[in-house]
C-alpha cells in the first residue's frame, strides 16, 4: 500500500503536509463517471506537482445503507490508481453535521487542498446544502460533466439496480470492467471436496448489494493472477433449507491452499439459476456439467 490512509472518524485528527488536489464525491461504485473524476484528479496532480487525494464515505450507524463495493476494495483500487492519500470519512452524527464551509476549511488546513475535482451535481455539508457553485466562489474547482448512456445518467443507484438484476453485460458498460466481489477465503462445510469439486468459500462481509443466485463463469484473482473458475452463488437449496447466501468458487486445474487469502471474483457469464435437486447424485451430475460448460467457454472465449 503506497497511499497514505487517514482513518480517524473526525477530519481534524489528521495533518497532511503537502499541497494537494482532492476528489470529492460519493464514491461507492467507481462507475465510469467516477473514473473520469479520478483521471482528472491524477492529471491535475501531475501537471501542477500536487499530491492527489480523495475522500471515501464509510457507512456507519445502526442502519447503514448497502454498499456496491467494500471499503477495503475501494481503498485498494485507489491505491493501485496512484492516489497519494485517501481520507475515510465515517458517516457519524458529528461528521455529517459539519457545515459545507467548515468541511472545506478542514480540507484546506489539514490536507493542503489547493484545488478540488467533482461532478457537476456534487452537494455536501449538513443536509447537503452546499453545491459546486458555492464551492467555486472561493476555490479552484474542476467540474467533470455527468456521464450518460442512452441519455440516462450513470449513477451508483443505477449500478446497484443492475447488480440486483444480474445484467453482467450492462454492468461491464457502466463500470468499464467486469463486475466483481472481494473477500476472504474461509472454511466452509467441505461439501465441494466431498463431491469431487473443491471450492474456495468467499466471505464478502456484510451490507453489500448482491447479484442474483445462480451459477456463473468467473475469474478468481489471487495475488494479482487470474484463474478460470466457476462460482455458485446461493443458499445451497439441495442441501439446506433457509441457509445463508454463499459464494463458492471452483478453480479449474488448481490445488493450492488459499485459506485466509483475500481474493476478487470477476463474473463473466451466468450459466443457470440455482435449483434444488432431488438427490446429491443429481446435484453432482449438474456440477460436472457446469464445470464442462465453463471449460468449453474459456476455450472459445480468449479474454
């Protein structure tokens, strides 16, 4: 991790001693509109010899809203893009009560902000009363135009709706990458190994927007290397009743121990819905078909 991460739950607790340009926005899904803001921020930092910073909101409280991607995934993504620092802004009562001018004053004083980059619909401060026009009155601001597809604004709410629909092709357009989930490989029930198909059980954590249950062709990214795989998402209806939703990935031609490793699973194509079978033998037969279908797909689709 090259980027400096500020994680205190109040902005005043941190000091960054270099002049900077800071990206402002509600960056939950990192869609193509967000990526334009990232590119502009990094470009300005390079041209004006400023440090590049960005604020990420972290859901807190009793009823946090569901997130498109986990905070860890977002921080890692920004670090790889080359941001110098990330401010994690916890959505506490104190932080969300800051007036817009107080918020910007803290960024200027404590984080060396000389310039800001944001979308034209960005609003901030207590009750979101402050907007880009007010920000531009006293500060240097680069406004990035809204990105639209077929005259529809690309926004996190749209991305989340498409995730829940399971439209992988549209997601790839909205995100400019295959949709993925990120998590830690944990021990499961061991059924995959018993059936002859070892799986990596991925713990995503809580409070994420999720795709529909089903069996998918996937890539599993382990330590920056991609492995062809097939992933079952669902509640194991043949084995259990009312079981929790799980993500189980069978990696083709792979036999290494990856327990406790962080992995990212990219969803490429849905094979079928989840089904309940009358017997374990029928389930194993279908799993074998899913694996064969996946192997053939990778042979015919060089990515």
